[in-house]
């Protein structure tokens, strides 16, 4: 299962009761963060989640409202007695940006590893997370992220018995290992079924609608998407500043056939985002205007 918390929902600047957009997930003892604007530390503390297990931080882009909270968070993680390396992922220029921000956080008790994204589409495997980064369309280079938790097929015990495979090697076969015993080699494909549907979460903000979002969000259990403006008359402004309206986000969710969508990254002028959700239900129905701290546990289909 994958725990998901939208720590903050504000775009541009934090507001009373609305921290800057940041997402945190937890899986198998490891936490992942996407974006880290000002106030992210407080949002994590308010949620009651821990800083120490954060193994990966992905950045969509380098505007201040998405990365300005990093130096303080690094210091806080350091004060949590963390010693394991921390991986940072982001568009080209990540090393330069992080080095500049670390002028005020120079000494840390853990190593920082960086992965700079340069392609239109890139795949990463980190701490059990299968991450697909995809280029979107903002005023600066910006990426969206799909987080996948894969799931292996079922183990066929009857088949294993039929083939005479010793019980003591079953566990290794279940974990994808090839085993040779007494001159006989046993492989996972002999007893494992086809991979089952995993868990998929897609996060996208600060962009115009583009096909790469539809393609990467397709079939997501949860799609968290920018809704900078709820008002229909703000479409021209959204185009000018390369953001999205609620209507455009809903259209993407419909095309991608996602199970559920949360809107986020609201303009400071959008005081009550929920007032505008009813206007887009005819485009995509399973949508909500997310609030700070909103969370859910995504489970595998047969565990629901």
C-alpha cells in the first residue's frame, strides 16, 4: 500500500491555512517528497509524519514556491540523526541550484545524491518506487511525475508441487531469484503468474495541458493536478502564465481515465476552490478541490 499526503495546496505564496504545494508518500518504510516550498517542514509536522525516512525528493522545477523550503528541510532531516544518503531528482541545473541553496545549510551528516533530468521522458528506480518523469509546458523547464508500485504475479504452489520443486526454495523464486539445487535449475517463471496491477499516482503542476500528461496519467489510481484558476474567465490568464484552469485539468483526467483527481496549486486569489468544483463535474466527476493535509492510503485492487 502507498500512503499519500498533499501537504500544501497553495501556488505562488503560502497563505494562512494554505502551505505551498508539496506531496509526500510513504511506502515500505521509505518516504518520497515532490516539491519543497516554504513551510513544507511545518506541513509535515502538522501531519505527524517523520522527516527521517525521506529518501527521495523530486522537484518539478526551480521556481521558489517549489524549492525554497529545501535548506531548512535538509537541516531538519540532519537533526533527525539520519546517516543514509538522500537522493534529489530534478531538471537540468539541479546541482547548481542545490549548491546555491546549501550555502545556508553547508554541513549535513548524510550524503546528497543528485539525478538531473534532461530527456522528454525518463524512468528511475529508487527505494522500491518506479518513477516516470515527463516534460510538461511551463515558463521554465518543468516535469511531472508518475509514481508506480509494481506487484509481482501470484505464486502457484500447486504447480511447484507438480514440478517437484523443493519447498525450501519457494521463497527465493517468489522474490525473482533463480535457484540451482542438486544440478537442477529452478526459475521464477516456472511458478509465478503474470504481474498484477500495481498502484499508480501521478502528480503534475505548473503547466499548460499537454499530451504527455494524458499519456503518463493514464489509468492512475490518483491524479493530483494543478488547478490554478477555478473561474472560467481566467483561461486567457492561464495561457499567458502557462498554468491550468479547473476545466483543463478535468479534461485531462477524463482523457486519461484516472480513478480520482485532486486539484491543487491554487492562485492566492482563489479563496474558496471548492466553490468551483461543481462547474466541472460534467467534464470529470470524481474530482475534489484538495485541502492541506488531505491524505489517502492507496491499496492493491484485491486488498480494497
